[in-house]
C-alpha cells in the first residue's frame, strides 16, 4: 500500500443543524468550510465544536451506503443521502481498508491526521433500529474514523484527499479494529499497537487493558 494509490474525493461536508421539531440533523454545507482544532465552521454560521481535538472531524465512506441499503432493504430510503452515521466528511475512495491511524492528509488548505476509528454505540443501534448494528459496523469495519486538525484551513466539496505521510504502514484501520473488537486478538499485534503513540487516548487505553489481560 503506497502513498500514490491512497486517494479520495470529498463528496459532502456535513454538520448538525437544529430542525423545526427541535431535533438535530446533519445537513450538507455549501461553499468553503473552515477547519480548526476543535471542528468546523461554515460561511452561514453552522458549526460543530468538540472539546477533544482527537475527535475534531468524523469521516464515513460513501461506498458503505450500498452495503447498508442491502442489509436493511426496508430502510433503504434512510441511506439515500449521507449523514445518518454522524459524519462530517463523506468521501469516495477512502475506507477502513486503505486508511491507517496516523495518516496525514492534505484536504483543501488544511492538514488532518487520522486519530482513531469511530466506536459504534447505542446511538447507532437506536438510529438503525437494530441492537446488533454496532457489532455489525465493527465486524464489517464500516464504522468510520476521526481526525485531529494539524493545520487549520478551508475545504470545499470535491476537494481531493492527498496522503502526505504514513507512519503505520501495514496497519489499516480494519486490522487495528480486528484486534480491538475481535475475539482473542494476537498478543504480538497488541504489543505492536501499544507502540503507536499517535493513536487517540481511548484506543491506547483499550490496547493496554487487553495486554494486561494476558498477564
């Protein structure tokens, strides 16, 4: 897996907007969107801000929507447009199979770094009306991932993701998640992951806990 063949296109930028019924819903943002250490802000004032800089942005592969339409045919209309998975960045070309933790991408004028994979929880079980949904997302490695913003900048729809640096080659998110969420992960793999200082604290803590269980 080389830098040259890891590319993607940003097809939508999304953020929560208050709806007339009082609920929040992800909406597609138009025009330039500013990225900063804690999230994003659009020209119309819509913004998302998170105290944890390792969760500044969440990305979800648009390709996965075909899987979910097939898995939940009676709910296919819910997957007509991006947003149901809570993503800020909807992309084509990047998935958990070809993105590694620590990857640094140029996007627009910003530089962003993969910090960890999104952990599906009861929110997704409720949203998809299936208690097994989080387990399916993890097992299929279709749960998305987070970025920290290294260099603030502006992004727009159809910007290209350009891989600038790959620190943990050979460790796509799908492999890391198999260790974290699978049964009886290999101890050597966990020891390797325990050296990955660029992982977000949440994943580092889980890796250390799994290693302690071996002792």
